[in-house]
C-alpha cells in the first residue's frame, strides 16, 4: 500500500490577512478537497498543525474543528510544523486504520511579534533569560556556518536576491538586488533584514490517500507517491550541537531513504523550509544535493513564510513543481522548527505511484 | 490497524507542586520508569510522542526543551495537544506510528507542571469573539452542563459525593496518586466549599504536577518484550462542535463519547460493556461527569447512573470497577492524565496493579475527555484481536 498526495490547497501567503484563522483554513481546505475531487464526507481522519502561543488560543485546534470537517471524526492536532502533521497523516494510512486523511496547518504572523513569541519556546532556565529568540539563534548559526569565509555575506545576499526575484508576484517579498540586501539594516548580526524570508499569514492543506502500487488515484487525474519520510529532534541548547551542520536533518534524511526502501532517484526539485540563505547551504550539504537539483523554483519561503504552516507549504510547492513537470520526477519537501533548526523533517515525493 | 501493544508503563509521584524537579527532570522520571518496565534501553526506542498543554505553563513548543528528558534527542519526536484528551491522543498517535511499519517501539510521555503556570488563565484563552468574554474556565463550564444533567436525570448531590469518596478511597491504594484521603466521607464532600453550583471543591479534580509514560510496540516486538502485552483492541477519537451553545444538552448527550464508545466496542467485538469489560479507567474531571460517562459508555441506561454508584457496581469489588487508580479526581496533571488512563488500564492487563489490581483483568477500557469537545476511547485486551 502506498500513500499518495492527491489534493493541494493553499490560502495566502499574504502580509496581513484580514480574515480570521478559521476563514483562512477553510479557504485552504476547500481548495485541497476540490483539487482531489472529494468532499468532506470522503475524509476518514484529519490531522492539523498549530501552536497555541502563536495563535493566542488554548487548544488552538478547537478554533478550526468545524472548517476542517472534523465534527464527529477522528482529529489529531500536532503542536509543531505542518510537515510533521503530513508525516503523521501518512502513518495513519500506513497503519491500515484510514484510507483518506486531510492534513492542514496554519499560521498568522501578523497577530503578534513572532520572534518575541519564540523566546517562550526556549529553555526558561538557561536560554530565555538571556533575551534570545529563534532569530538570534539563527544569527548565531549563520556566524558559525560562515566561519572564516569572507565571501559568505555576499553569497547569502546573492541567494536572497535570487529567491526574492523568483518569489515575485506573491506580493509579500519585495524584489531587490544583492547590493540592496547588503545595504539593508542588520536585524541580528550577521543577518540583514532583506536576507530574511518575510513572515506572512496563511494556511496549507493536502489530501492523502491509500493507493495500490501502480494504481490511478480515485480522482482519476493525478497523484504523487509519498515515498519516504523522516524527522528528528536535535539537542535544544545551541551550545550542545555543531551549529555549522544540520546533523538532525542528516539523520532525518537517512530515515527517509530507509523508509523509501528502494534507492532514491536523483532529486529534481527541492523545497527547503529555509528562512535564511545560510540555512539553504546547510540543507544542501545535509542532503548532499548537486547542481542537478532545482532548489526553490518559486522562491521558497521568500514568497512568504507562514509560521507552523511553512513545512506543509513546502510539500504543496514540491507537489506543484512535479505537476508542472508533467507528473515526472522526484522532489523533496523539508520542514524545520525550533532554534537553529533543532527539529527537522523531510519527505520524498515521486510522480510514480 | 495492525496489531500493537502497550509493553511498559511508568509514572512519577504526583503532587500539588514538584518543586524538587524541573520539567525535563519530571519527564525523565516517567520515561525512565517506563523503559525499565519494558526492559528497553533508550537507544532501543524508535520514536517519541509527547503530550502537554503548553499554555498552562505559559510555554510554546515545550518538546524542544523537555524532549531531552524523554530520551527524544536524535530521534523522531512529535507533540500532540488536544486539551484534556492530549494524553490519550498521544497514546493513539503512538499506536498508529507503531502500526505504520516504520517504528517498532514508541515512547509516549505526557506531563504537566501546573505549579509553574496558571491553569485557569490558560483555559480562559478561548475564542476571542464568542468565548473569551465569558472566560468561565473549567468549573463554570461544568456547572452549567451539570445543572441541566442532574436536573433531567434526577442525580443527587449525595450520589455525586459517593463518586468522590470512591475515587479517593481507590487512590489510597495507588502510591502515585496525588490526593491521599482514605478516610473521606460523603459528609466531608457535602460540607466542602461550593465552587459553582452544584459543584463543590471535593467534586472537582485537583491540579497536579506529574508525568506518565508508556511504551508501545509492534506485534513482533511486543511478543518478545512483554509476558502479558496489553493489546490495542480499539482506539477511537471523536471531536465535537466546540461552542458551548452549539450542542443541545451537551452533558446529557455526550455525543462524541457515546459515538466513540460505540465504534470502539464494535472494533473490539464488545456487545455488553458492563459484562465484558473487567475494568475501566475513565477521564472524570468532576464527580457528576463520571455518572454521565456511565451512560455514554453504555454501562447503564439513561437515568440509571445514580443507582449504579449507590449499588457499588463500580467499586473495586463491584461488577465493573471504575478507576482503581483514583482517577482524574485524585490525580490530574492534564497533559499526562490521558496517558495515566491508558497506563493504568495496561497495568491491569499486565497484572502489575499491586493493591489496585482487579483480579484476572483481561479487558480494560481507557477514555480521554477534553472540554466536552473531544473524546477518545481505547480498549486494551490480554488477547490480540
């Protein structure tokens, strides 16, 4: 039994969506179901991803129970990145318990100063009192990644400029040159404001289905094999790990290849969940990608980084990239959460069912 | 779902405040105990599922900090949070992970350290448009529904007090239980402070610091690890309309729990739950709820729950002992409470219940409950389905 991605939906990303969280999620869910050619009645179980403190709600899944069609249905809320919710959804199908699973993730960065909130996810004894947050941890990681390389900042500026150019049309990130990036203000040295993917509001949704190998999915149109996936949690304290390497992603990638079973074909498209150019370098190294892989063809998270939904949005982007290739090839989607990439998840998508 | 079983359990000492440990240390106590019970080393765990209601401690993504306590570093780790059902939902997530064919052994750890936060403030952070202005928290919410339930079913304060006495008497046999009140009487309960009519202080669960862990294993691994695996015969989740006014006579109907139980009994091949279940560990945050759950779980017909407690049917020596552990009424670290229900049910199948063991227990029920909106029902058995 294979797990297939058969429906994709997204709301946003936008700078500041005036709608409520349930309205944004409903938009994404209706899109995914329509794409799959299914209605709510066909969904056996729902997995959602949200984080209470970011939503300002206790048990934040409550707010969207109705719009995800979960009333009197099995629903699980993963308090973490959206790609984790998708991986858990795939496990629900692989367990034999369900055939069709809806997965959603949402975030609304405009509700509150996001980076300040992230300080509440840090060790309250040794880290939080220092006044650091995820942005500061990312800056520490950038510094460690650069090492003695005097060209690092210029290289990151060039990458950011390319991603901003490719993300054009989304209306969230303003295009600019590498020079503009280097002239932008420092937000946490060595990171500059235009080096950072812009935070946004939005939601992503996918439909997963059990599919016999070689079969055509029920919607008759298309389907992508959720071929292998892995996830991992690294030590919390930045001092307890090598910040210049995403070893957690290496472990997650090894698990994904193991779960895939057969040798993984060459990766045609990669959709990393990278908020900063130095993270993209860590991602490429962890997966040992060569120049044959197209990375973030639509600008990646520079088109708008939605907290919590980011990883699921990469899965949607990777699936869209394969569809645009006429249903050919192999793609990877990536999610990360926590300070300096503490949590890592990666999934392999294949056009062949 | 493929066959999986609970092969180890462990829990901490639960108390009003565990000032002697940090959150990761609290989690480590339960995780280490469960691994020891299962005969596993940390390196033999393939994945970890954590359960916690983070706003009760005023945190976000607590697994990042606390994960090390659960041996999760370098491993796949998920956190599940669905209110009061967080713990049972985490257990159900682990069942599916172990059944997926990808993970052989999965550790679940639920924890809460209420003493480091303000739970009622956390509970009041509800829908900002419709619910937050009411901000009634748990007790006010219960009081509304209980008034209606007690009125329609003719439930008396005395019957509710009998539930309180049963729970605390049972807790006295459980060395882990928070409240130790072996000599509590019905008169004591009825004389306790009124919180919101008709709910009195001793009708309510406490707020506890504590953690609980279980080890879930695939069929092959379970048979090798455990002499008496607690096989998962059913694991069902149902979520309900979240707004108080959207479901008429909410506590009377408990549609989500009723439907989850119906589906779970069907999966487990149970037709007469009162006769076929040997023991039940149900998530009863307040005495009146336990009586309502008797009806929703099919232990009795509508209107007979008061009689059930009066006749002693659910006492330790009754036909169907309910909550030998003392239940949520005696111990309530919210993120762990659902895990405790599953662990205590598994403990009965393992035959390791000590003074709270129900002799010869072979089929056990565990339930989770969250704000009337969520219900989980798990059936564990000595025999695989």
